[in-house]
């Protein structure tokens, strides 16, 4: 007979959810790009999440070291490492949630769209793997430019006949995390108690914070609104410049991605009222993809909320955001269709 720990692992590989060694119900999660600046702290945070029973760490470099390191944490999740394209299928088989932070980050002076040429191909390959090995998994896409990589993923899944719009989510949580922090700073509040919806997309003017809908309700001056909108839209660039060539946001991003993944898992578990902003296939505007508040549940996205009443400033911002978004979305679609 195999030793007990191996038997438990065999059990973990059957069924879509499973019991971890601690006995609690858990999910199987893969991180693709797990040895990177985001991937490593994200893997650590997921290893700490009691909802995760199996954690697969995939990258084209360095996963043995990252996996050995993280596997020593005495939390419930079983960690396995996968290295290189020939192990992608094994990394993905049986997964409930796939989080993708694989790809190159910006350097000062670059836009997120400047990453398209490299990251589009990476996202295509990884999503082909998802379509083949875990076509029903929820996908959290972090790789930039998100406004194009989410449409790329959708086209790959359509081509494979596995596209489920409820299962594909572009991660824009960092915009909300930043907005909550910056607004709390201006208002003198605890950032954990502030909630700012951020809609549109994830690049420059496509990042549209709805400061008229801040919770708790508050009144900001027009100077504060213009300062906050600009800071939230350029939060990523603020970090890229501070890192001065060493990459972009990794730690705050891992925090945001771990929070978003936890919300997806709580939704899958059946928790009520799990709401996050995310860039998804949407009919909220005339564009095929748009970020807005979505409710997460057992089937992934259960409901997409409309934008609600906008201020005149936000309506103008929305028009600018849509103009850029339409191009970025089309660029992603064309990359697969061409
Ligand atoms: P990084 O260079 O530190 O790490 C990226 C990792 O991806 C590396 O370990 C690399 O080996 C791996 N990788 C490259 N090609 C791969 C492939 N084909 N398969 C699997 N893994 C592969 O970069 P980072 O700082 O972690 O950023 C990763 C991506 O996330 C960038 O595109 C960045 O722009 C984006 N990002 C998005 C957000 C957001 O809010 N959505 C925030 C921050 C960064
Ligand atoms: C961010 O918002 O921090 C990320 O999209 C990374 C970047 O390039 O700014």
C-alpha cells in the first residue's frame, strides 16, 4: 500500500473539489508564471489560503526552488512544481482556478501596450493549455496588456470550443486596491473601510474610478477628484518609475491577486454577495469587454452590474476610456483571428 500521504494526494487528484489534509473543503489552484515577481509572493499568499487544497506552481524557470521553499510552510495546501512547456499539461490537469501572471513587465517610458508583442504569444500558449487540460476552470488573467490579453484568451477558448464567458476574468483588483488607499488618504479614513468601484479597463485613461460612488458616501472637491483620478490611472507608472528599470508592481499586485482569487474561490464554494470589479465579456456598454462590478458564485460570474449613475466628469472619462479600449480589444482579437 502507498503511504498515507500519497493516498491523500491520489484522493486530491480526483473530483473537482477535495478535502485537504486539515479536513476542510478546498480547491485546486495553478499559478502560471509562479517564479516571477508577482508569482512568488502570490504563491505564498495562496499557500496561506485555507480554501486552497492543491497548489500547482508552473513557470519556464526556477519552479523547483520556489516550490521547495513554499512547500515547507505548514499550511494545508499540497504544493507541486512544474517546469517548462512539457510539464504544462500536468500543471493544469484537474485545476478549478488558474491564475496567470506570466509575461514581461514594463520599464520606465513603456506603455502596457508595448508588452503586447511578447505577452500575447505567452498568453495564447498558456490558454491553449487551459482549453486542453482544464476547460472548465476559472481563469484569472493578470498578464499585461489586460485590455488585449483577455480578448486573446477568449478567442483561444472560442477556437477550442471551450469559451465560457462566466469563467474568464481580467484582474483589475489592483486599481481598486490603489483607489481605496488613495481615497482613504485624502479623506483621513481607514483604507480597509473604503470601497471605490473602478470600471473600464486596465491601462491609463481606460482605468475609470467612480469617485461619485465611493463607500462610505463622501463628498470630494473637484480638485480632489481630478488629483485622485490621475493618481489611480497612473498608479502602475508610479511604481514602474520608482523601481527604475527593475520591473513593475509585484507585491501590491500579489496582494490584489490573492484577494481576487480568494473571492473567486468563495464564490465557487457558494458564499453569497461576493462582488469584485473585473474586466470581463460584458454587455454593460457597446464594447465586447468591459470592467465593472461582478458577482461571483458557483458558476464563476453570476451577474454583471451596470455602471450606475455617473457624474458629468465620469461620463466624459467613460467616452475617453471606450475610445482606447475598442482599439486594444480589437488588437487582441485580431492577434488570434489573423
Ligand atoms: P516577472 O518578469 O518578474 O515574472 C514573470 C514570470 O513569467 C517569469 O518568472 C517568467 O519566467 C514567466 N514566464 C515567461 N514566459 C512564460 C511562459 N511562456 N510560461 C510560463 N511562465 C512564463 O514579471 P512580473 O512583475 O511578475 O509581471 C508579470 C506580468 O504581470 C507582466 O505582464 C505585468 O505587466 C503584469 N502585471 C499586471 C498587473 C495587473 O494589474 N493586471 C499588475 C502588475 C503586473
Ligand atoms: C500595474 O498597474 O501596476 C500593472 O499593470 C503593471 C504596470 O505596468 O503598470
